[in-house]
């Protein structure tokens, strides 16, 4: 992506939440192995934080616009739950969800610190989390105070099925088409070999 724009990629910063071993041994081990692999390259900085789980009540009526089916499409309007007897029951159920608490704060802090240190001229955020717009604004102000310019981009996949076509406020959209996205997928299997 950088080469296509004539930029030199100096560093990649990878942030993710990781389930605790007790919560999900498979994904904990997967991410631990992937972190070890990524950390071998000195140009890659990896930050992980424990994923915290909580039970959350989901309602077909109130949360239909937030429920996504496994094929990526939204829950159809009017969806109902049926018991094996054929009786319709209220479309409410408890779901255990993982939350990556603190990841966006760490990204924001790093953006500001790297800006103060004059360590980048172009930043690409592979996220559409609008919580980062405050940090983007601060980065721009710091750069202005330092009498220099920083370009901030928001890279995200775009297709006819995209539900959120908006970049983070204060950034320029860098839309990724399906072909490019698929070419960037990591095919590695980070599970332990037996």
C-alpha cells in the first residue's frame, strides 16, 4: 500500500485484544503464536491486551441493526425465534461478548507520542473507530505547532455490501477493494503443531 503511493513504510503497529487462556484456550494460543511471529520483525510493534467477556442481552427488536449473520448480512427485519414446538418466543437472548478495553486508548496515546517525536509524516489507521477522531485532531494540532504537515488516512475494505463507508473524522479515506484485501490476508496457521 505504501509503495503504491511512493511512501516508505518505517513501522507497522499492530493492536489487538487476546482472550485469556481460561476463557478461550484455542484463540489465546493462536494470538500468542501470531504475536511471537510478528514480533520477529523489528519494524513491527505488537500491542495486546486481555479481552474481557460479559453477558449481554440482545433483542431482535432493539438490536436488529447491530446483529450481523455469519455471511456478513444484517438480520432481516421481522426475524422471530421459534421453539421446536413451533411456538414463537420473544427475540431476546443472552450472548457472551468479548470487548477489547483500552486498545483505542493505547492507539491514541501512541499516535500523540509518535507525533511529538516527529517519527512519521503519513499515518494510516486500519480502523473506522470514531473514538480515534479526537487523537487525529490532536495529531494535526501538534504537527501545526511544530510547523510541519502530517497526512492521516483511514484504510478500510469497501464493497457493495459495506455498511460503514465513512473514514475516521479528520482522515482521508483509503478504500480497499476486495481483490487487494484478499491479497493481504494472512494465510498462516498459528495453531500449535502436535
